[in-house]
C-alpha cells in the first residue's frame, strides 16, 4: 500500500519536473467533457458534505486514468491509498487497506479487472454498505464479525472494462471512458511539459512530436524526454524542428508514430506474407516475438490506424499499409480478403 499525501500548489516542485503529472484537474489538458462531469459530482458532494461516489475509469493505457486518481483527492482535500489489482490475491490482502481508511478518503485500485473473483465479491459490501465481514477464530469457535467501515471513495482503473463482472461495474456510480487526445491537445501538452523540463521548444517541433505520439499523453511525454536528451547531447539544448526530426529518426519513429517493432510487424504481413491473411502465431514466429506481445502492444495501434484488419482467416494488411511501405497494392488482394 502506498499512501500519498496531498500535494498543494505550494508543495509542487518548481523547474525540472520529472513527473510531469498535473496535481489538479484545472492543470489537465484534454478529456474536457470528463473533467466537467467530475467537477459537477465533486462540487455536489462537497456541498452536501458527503463522500464522492465510486468512480471507474476505463480506456487504453497512458490516457490519464492514474492522473485523475491523483487529482480527485486533491480536489476533495483528502488523502489517497494506492493498490494494484494483481497484488490482491485474497480478501485478507484488502482488509488492512479498508479498515485503515479515513472518512471520505480515496482508495485507488489500478488494473482492477485483474483482482480475483473472491476479492471482487468482498468489495461488494464494502462499496455498497461500507462494511466487511471478518471471520474470527477457527473451526467450531469461528464466528463472523461485521466491521463497519468509514465512508470512502473507490476509484478503479482498467484497460479492459469488459473483464469486470456486471455486479462490480454496477457499483460504480460514476463511469468514465477516456479517449485519445487530439493533435492540438497533445501539442499544447508537449509545450507545457517542455517548459516544466526547462527546455526551449519551437512550436513546429512540439507539433511534430505530438503528431508522432499516437494520441497518447504518456507516449508524448516519453518522446519529449528523448528529444530533450538528444538536444542536450547533440545540439545546443534547444528543440528545433530539425532537432526533433533527427531525434525521432534515430529512435526509429516514423511519421505515423510507429516504432521499429510496429514496422517489423507490418513488413512481415506485407512483404513476407503477401499482405495476408496470416495467423498471429505465424507472424509471431517469423518475428521471434510472443503472440501476446503483438496482440497487446502492437496490433491495437495498427488496427486503430487502419493498417491491418482482423478477419476470420487471419490478419490482413490494408491498402493504407501497402502505401505506407511504398509497395504496390496487389490487384487481387481486395478479392482475397474475405474468401
């Protein structure tokens, strides 16, 4: 368990900020509709003097689920405890965290879809009635004791909302899906975080980095840090368009934001397999990579970018993929997609 104290404006570090994470929602860029809905719920709960309803965030990695979990307690002026779903193997792992919570405190469970069924069911009464059942003693002397919890807010984050059971999902009063960021939002984020890192960046360089960040703030921050390092090592420390281009070229990032592994996948399907259809196991064996890695890390972006299709017969490269690799689109390929 990690207990994080409130970070006030006075306690926020100045200058080079290695975290780059906003401490309040008014500092966040993007997800404006989500922020507005949360503000209404937070303001109403504060006016009534009640605990904020349980909140569930879902969406792809790197879009701000954990950032919201940091900001909400600051808006409520309460502390937060952090837990990770995979570490909760049994209900006994959760009991100390629940019993030590203060009134109106926030408990954040990351990757909540990975908690076992027994732990999930243990959360039902904790979330709904703010109580848990403790078994004291063993054998014939065992007895059940109802332990009353102080009202708290559970914030869950998941990249796979479909893996949550219906009863658990229904106990979250507030459910928000986080979507990818626009180019303008990412450009603004790169400019702001460059300022936090004490590095000068040209507007066109910020847009160049944002364009290659897949609509994801976490990726944009990682690209920015790399370009910052490159500028300090190979240039005068300032990020111009030319410096950003050279840095991302060295890192193997192309104009769509694909890295070397993405391009290897695409070239395997297009060059080796003739555009498909081809099974994921065949692609993984050719690349000497696990199929799970390809399905979880590579394919989501390629599918979203309309570069590949998943068909009943296997993966198929689209015309856009052939065009990106400067390879002529086979005339009979369209007819072979769904034979």
